[in-house]
C-alpha cells in the first residue's frame, strides 16, 4: 500500500471533477443542466443511448425481436454522447430522471411510456412482445433471478474493476486487487452455471443472456477493458463457449454496432433509423460517400 493515504473530512465537498476519463459525467446532483429537446423518429420505439454494455443490451434485444419478425419492435436509435453531457439535457432527463443511458420512449401507447434502467427495458420489451421470457413460473423466476443478478453484479465489474483497471487516472493496487477478485468470482458463478446448461437460465435463449452477454461475454472475449489476459479469461471455458455462440447471432452482431462511436468504422452505426442503415450508414460507408 502507498503511504499517500486519504483521510476523509467530516463533511465531503464537491471541489473538483473526479473520475478520470469519465470525469465530465460525474456530479453529486441530479436534474437537467440545460434545455434540449430530444429528437423523435418515425418508429414506435425511440431509443436514446450509447453502445456501452448497458446500451448494447437494448439494441441487441430490439434486433432479436426484429429477427423474429416482430415488426412492432421497429425503432429509432438516437446517439447520446455522455462525455458531452447529452444525458443532462431537459428532454433526456424527462425520459430518465437518473440521467443514464439507455432510455426508451414507447410511442405506440397513449400517453407515450418512458422506460429507463436497462433491465427494466428488457423486461418491458419481453412482456410487450411475448418473447425471450419463459412462460412457466419456474422458468420465468430463474430467468429474472439472473437478470437481476446482472443488474446487481455489473456495477462491481464496471464501476469497480473496469474503472480502476482501465479508466482511473492513477493505478492503485488495493482497488484493482479488490475488484479483480470480485470479477473473477462472478465469472466463476457464471462458469458453474453454464457448465450444466446451454444458456444462462436453461435450454432457451432469454433476456438473461441478453443482459449478461455484453458485460461478461465482452469481458472474456476481450471486448471490455482489454482485461482477458489479466483475469485469465481462458480458464472460464463454459463462459467462453457461451460467449462465442451468442456472438455469432446476427441480431447480436447488428445490435453491437448501434450507437457505437469507437472501434472499426464498419462496426459503427452511430444512429439507426432503418434496417437498411446497417448496409448503407456505417461509418466506413459514410466515409466512402464523402470521398466520392
């Protein structure tokens, strides 16, 4: 441990930005910082998001519904640039008072229904379209147990391990060790579960898989935090088998691209307003159009 320890004051004061790469998104108060109306597209569902693991959950779910032929799941995906403070605009706060992506507005009902928190959005869509949620009480309960496991566990992976390992302005041994241990414990939980079943909640692909894959599938496939070697991801063989299988699903491949602003240009579809956008509106295609 370093000798440069911190003694908390009796009363904490917000005196300087904190959070390294994402310091601009952190503040100790809620509510809007500025007036900004959200854009609205032509489809029933309006998604306001970014392709973080939490955002990818919802775009994968919507693409899976469309893959099943459920046309009511057509959606517009509007880009929310969290490092620029879009989530603190008045329109976004009206849809999600917690100022976090993703946020969904369902305009197919009157009045339009706001839905926030990624797990709630998955459950809302599953119930609305009767898909990816088991119908038996036992199956539904198992699925929801794993959905809420993800919601409770991922903050230790993202805000804990991911922050201190990948994003914090300085590296400290104690928090990295603390959260690496927890990340590995969580991977072991999943590995034991997947040793006995094809998918997280049983034989069928459900919203539990859709919720967990962007975080933990991304982790073992080295798509999140570039920490697969550090965490010895290759030892979680059942998680790897599951992660690779899901990664091959066409809807997952599409969903990962939506609202993405980093990585290979062909994998960035910054806004999605039509199914044809995957063919014509990824960043590599837009760059080619500009060159012409």
